C-alpha cells in the first residue's frame, strides 16, 4: 500500500448509465511509476460514446483520458518526461493515452500507440493489472510506459487536459499528412478540416500556426463552424459545398477527417487536389463501408492514411504549441466550468444543449458546496 495521505476517490462506470462513487487504497508503485493528483479532467466524446453503447468498453472501470495534474509520489526517483528531463513531486504534467512495453516489434518501429501489450488510460477494467487508470478520480496511477510531459504555467488546465487526447491526436494527423504528401510543412498549403469539435478546433489552430494558406473547417452546425473562425479557420469562397473548385478540380492539399460520419468521409475523398493527402481519424466506431475509386487515387497521386492514438512526441508538441500560443486562443471558452466528481454521470449521459461548449469537465478535488459557491 502506498503511503499517500487522504483517500483515492473515483467514479466507477459499471456499464450503461450506471456509476458508483467509490474509495480505493492507493496502489503500490513499481520502478518508473508515479501517482498524480488530478486537477482537471475533461469529458471526451469517446467516453460519452462508450457509456451510450456506441463503443465497447471494459467495465467496471474508471473512465477518463483527458486530464492534467501534479505528481504526488514517485517510486524511488528516476522518473523522466518525454524529453528525458527529470520529474519531481509537485511537477504539473499531462500523460499519454497509451502505455507501451517499448520492446515489441511495433514499439521498436516507432508505433508505440499500437504496442502488442498496449494498455490505455481510462480503458482498463478494475480487475485488470491497472485498475486506477482513469482520469475521473482524485488520483491516477501512472504506469511505466506512459508518456509524461511537463506543463508550463502559461497553459491553462482546460487547454492542457484536452491536449492529452484531442491536441496530441491532431498533431499526429498533421504530421502524418506532412509525411504522406511529402510537403515538409504546411506553409502555403490549403487545408480542409471536416468536423468542428475539439479536434477540429485544435486542427485549425495548429494548421494556421504552421502557415497554411487556407484552413477551412466544415461542420453541419453553423454555430460550430463559426466557432472555428476564432481558432484559426479561414474562409475561401472559391471552394464549393462539394469540396471542389470552380472548373471541377479538387481544391485541398491536406484534408483531415475528424467527424467519422460516412458522408463526411465521402466528401473528403473528393476534396483532394493532385498530390493531396487525406488523413482519416474520426472513424473510431463501426460504421458504413465507404467506396474508394482506385483510379482517382492513382491518377490524382493521392495518399490516404489512418491515424489512431499518437506517439509521445505528439503530446510534447501539443503542449509546446499551447505554450507558444498562450493568450492567442481562448480554450477556456469551449470548456465548461468544472463540476465535482459527483456530477460526472450526468455529464456523460446528458444532452449537450450549448454548441459552443465542446467539453464538460470535472475537478475531482472540488466539492458540491464549493461548486455551488463558484
């Protein structure tokens, strides 16, 4: 048993809409492991999909994979961040979605996010080897193999938390597009982002910061589309609704599909210019099979690449981006004021009526009384 003071409280998902607020002993730490106290956890849409039955998930379990906190205990020292710099108790950090072994063939190829012994933050069952793995708790057990990134004081809790999933995934998408198109950067390129959720806003902001000439964001919600203009999206009247330029030629060098909607994927396939790259990242649950015209891919010299999860360097790059653009984008405006852990079940099962709020959040150390006073 760890010598941590106080109690470890967590919302346990029991399946469906059933949750129970429980107290646990602090886990024993192994070499290279730590316990972090969680300051803020944001509610990713994928957790809502899991609770709603659209995605399978182990249960009972502690969900939550977008969070930021401070190191409370480290086993024996020697803990380092992605850059190899030593970490100490009290350091403010974010952690990756995946914990990898580092020795299998996939890890050695740089595909740690697809490790053959992969464990995922907020996805492991209570009866597994990593029960305290989720962010909807006062503390989390940081397993060996998790990427850890130090968060500068200039980056808000709201921005840091969403960087752990949405931000790092977006960086992985744009890096994949860069590699797939062979462009060595986005400067001067035309970028289309399909889907104006949190990932879409992050994609617009990063693409804009990387010098893209056009950053168009599409979403069925006019409010979401308008919201994206505050995060780096631009307008280009020459681009028709079908994603083509006048004269019938496709108009984008990079297309990032984040909605997962079949019609969205279809429209993205036709939106590429010659030599363009399409990155598919939104299709993370079963859906319709989409037809692909191989002749169009061949003659257009198109690249289609899938991105799922991300590598440690992508998490570091997401935090670096937030640090370098602090004050440019108001991430707090799209993350709701945090509520205590008691309120989590309603956040995961309720309907979001405000299109300008892209993430609900919980502050596990907050009490209902403090929330009411706030």
